[in-house]
C-alpha cells in the first residue's frame, strides 16, 4: 500500500498517543456518535433491511466465487463501449500504467475524485516522482493533501481536523497549489467551503486528465459507478478529455440490477442518507460528451491472495461505507492513523494484513486491534463477520511466531497442559488461595493491566473446593 | 432434567461466590445441579488469541464431561458464546484440514444443550421472578458476547425487574464494550483502559450502588477500575443478585 505508511509502529504504540490526546478523543467521540445515531435511524426506516443486507452479501459472495469470469465479461463490455482495460498485479504496475497514460497525453497535472484504491497504491507520490501533480478535489481529501497529512477515516478523511486547523491549512498552503485562500478567511463552514470551491473550480476547468476510483463496476454493461456528496467527483469524471479509473477487482457486480441493493445500503450505512446526492455512472466513451479517452486499470494488489482464503475473503465484500469505524469503540479512542493504512478501523484491521501480508510490525498487530465486541459485524451492510476474520488472522500471526508470540505460545501451551489436567489446575488454585494474602493489587514493571486497574482478590477457596465440601 | 454447571475457569479460581450463587439459585428453583470435576476452561482466551489447535483438547473435554447432562448452564455469556459460535467453527476447520469429524461431532452435541444462565432461567425454566430480594439500586452492563453473539436481549433486565427491593437504573452507552476483550486488555492496554474508564464514568453517573453483569471477566476489568478510583459502586455478578433472598441475603 501507500509508501506514506511504511515503517509504522505497531497499533498499540500508535494508539497510545491518540488515547491520551483529549481533543482528538472528544472530536472522534462526537463525530462517530453523531453519525452512528443517524445511521441507526436511516436503517430503521427500511422494513426490509435484513433482506437487503443478505442480498448484498449473496451478490458479493457469488461474484467473488466467479470473479474470473465476471472480470473477463467486464473487460469485453468496457472495450466494446470504447474504453481500454489494463491489468495491474500490484501497486507498482498500476502506478506505472497510470503514469504512462498521463505522460502520453503530454499533461503534467491531473484532477482526482476521491479514491481509496489510488491511495492504497500511493499513486499521488508515484506521479509526483514522474513530475506530474495530482490535485485532490474531494473537500476532505483536499484538506488532507494541503496539510501534508494522511486520511484517518474512509468517509471523512479529515475527521481528525477541526475548523480552526482547516482555516489555517487553507490560508497557509492554497497559494502553493493554485488559487490562494481569500484574505481574512474565517473558520465558518460556508467561508471554508467557498474558499475550496474557488480553488478547485480553476483546477476542474483547466484539467485535461481526470483520475477516479469507482464504487462499483457492472460486468454486463461495462459501467462504472461513483457515489459522492459534493459534485466535485462528477466534474472530474465529465470535464477532462482523458479519464483514468483505478479500481480494485473486487468492486465488480454482475448486473445493473444488482446496484439496486447497494445504492440503498451504501448511503444509509455511510452518510445516513436515503440516497447519496450524486450518483455518476459512465460506460466507455460517448461521441461529443464527456472524456474522449477512457482507461480502466483493474487492480489486484493482494486481492487474489485474499480471495484464496476461505474465511478471509469475506473482507472483499466491503463496499467502503465506514459504518464499522463509526461504531467501533477501539477506532473511537485510537483514531484512524493508528491503523497505518488508508483502510482504518475494523475493516482496515482485516483488510490491510490480508492485502499487505502480516510480516510488518503494524500488520502483525492489526488483527489484535479489537476487543471482538462484534458491533462492527452488526452494522456491516454486507454482513462481513469481522470478528471471525480477526481471530482467523490472529491464528496466522501467532503461527508466524514473531516478536512476543514465541513466549505467548509457550505460555499457552503450559496453560493448555494444566487445563487438560484438572488435578493440576485444582492444585494451582488451592495454592493461590493459600497464599492469597501475598498477592499484590498492582504488579511491578511493565504490567499494563495494573496501571489503571486493581487485580481481583484471590478467594479463600476455589469453587470446586466449596462444591466438594458442600455437595458431595 | 439433569443440569451440569459449567462454572468457567475464571469463576472457579477467582469468583467462587458466583458459582455458589448459581447452585443455590437453581436448587431453589427445583433443579438438580451437577458439577463434573473434570471441567476446566472453554478455551476462549486461547482461541481468541490465535491458538485454535490448542483449544481442541478442551472441546473434547467439554463434550466428555457434560455428556451425562441434559443441559449445561454457565454464568458467563462469553463462555457460552465460545461453545455455541466457536466450537462448530473449530470442528469445521479440523474437518477441512482432513483431521476427521470428531471435533465437529463433539460441537454438535455440546451446542444445543449449552445455555447462559439468564437464557436458561427464562427460556427453559420459564421463570422471570426467581423469588429474589435485593434492596439496592442497580445498573446493568450487557456484555458484548451475551448481547450480540447470544442475543440475550432483555432477559437479564426482566429478571432484575422482578427482584423485590431492587431499583434498576439505566446505563448510558450500555451496549458499548467495556474494553476487556480477554488478551485485548493486555495487548492494547491503553485503549482498553480508556474504554473501561468511559464505562465506569457512565456507571457512576447512574448513582447506583451496584453495577451488575452476567460475565465476571468484564466485571473484573470494570471492578478493577472502580476500586482503583474508589468509586461509590461495586461490580457484582447478576447470579449473586438473583440468589439473594430475605432469609439469605447477599452480603
């Protein structure tokens, strides 16, 4: 994934800072609680939500099972409609293809509609290395880009920034990228939005190349779909002469009719809206309307490997709604950056280690970044059993025997022997009870448990001894 | 009806009073309770930390120890959920690894007869008023596994509502995780503590004397923070409230 996340520390380490940042915690608490309440109301309006969820799950699963066939069908449809399809096995290949396409136009600037796939592969940085500047046009992405920051939420990438910070970023950096922020800019939302509008309008009208991702790709027609709230995406999709879309292969749906399910579940789950304000669909090229050239870069980058894992593959159902982030008590306290990926929160904790592998410190720690409370599974509109996949990935990480896990495995094995020998367990319990006066409430050293909690008192006798005395 | 008590390893070693309460409560309701001494742990801590193969002997042990009983009752939502959700999963994975169907069969025998205490009282015994007396203000924390994996719903609240002398106070953010999560509390200590402290803040603001739940592992975490903060309420297992009577009050 993106080079900007390379060398991230493990999740607990990255989360520690966020947990002790009171402002960040309050911002996140407020934002996530507001949207989770709104989402619950929007979902409750639909009497058939459970059926829609199940339909979405089934469509995605069936598509993933036959993805090879649907992708070939998609390529045929896109080509027949006047587009060109490119296949990219990994981030490097995708970046090479896109940079080559942009260079072929002779342009040095591109406008972008918010795209997680291009962030995943670090496209902006790759283009920059080739002397091409990519302008983010989604308001929150713009804030992240101008602030030389990283996104921390799937739907609201700048969720960690407040209005004062945004004003400061606009006033300081807009002039380096194009039209400067107006004199005397305040932090009122209307003024901030207007500053962004004026800044971006110049980019839209000048750009010859647009780059997008897509929420869905329809195999039968070769149609791509982007749903968004601001209309900036639509301008990126329609104004430039060349449009390049970089899309993960799992975004395929077989038929136009399948969209019916997701266009109901996605907006309600993400923005708590009945329908998203802008739904743009495009199919190849059209005479005298929209881009003259259309390129679709189909991105694998770890998806085929994920697909091969029978438990883990359900992560590829994800429609990037971010409902799981907004209900997650861990995300709420740790913030998005701690996940070290463009995909934060519960879905990121299962998606990133599958796409990137579990070798790095951050990826090995992500499957443990959850208390397994199950709130994410409850809200997921395509019923991804995130706790199940987390535990499944923990097995993989534990099996690697990396840092910390060798000792853990030895302890688990020792405990396993005791637990399989009840007499040994009973003796241990009895010994603990006999020495109960000696047990400390706090443990010295690095015992994180007792930094904020007292250990329970050991009782005078274990239950099994009471039973023996009183019931046998 | 023969009921086997699965007391759980945490309760056996650290919270024997919860197990004693379950025995007294069930016997008061006319149930014959047995305690197979060969029982140990459901395997949840190992399984959830990524050591699935290490839990397999415990799946077999559970099946063997409770074979003579019609029902298995446990005062722990998360241990009940371990049996119900994960034993079949362990069985399926073993079969997929070409190691036979023995574990799947063991799970198939264990799952249908395993009940969390409040489920057993409401669904099997069909009682809501268990004849308890507990003159305190109480707030209830529904632990995640009971709430979401078992779908206990309002069963615990209905049981508490019927306790004489008890005043129930609503807990803000009740359905949010307390941050225990087994080894999560150790591996992600900072986030875990932050979650627990928010839970405690909400609990204290109810003004209740007692925070009760149906899982002593969550209560150990919450109770540990309560004691560290010298908070004006204590954590107590629901079973101990339900076992309490005028003749034999909980102290």
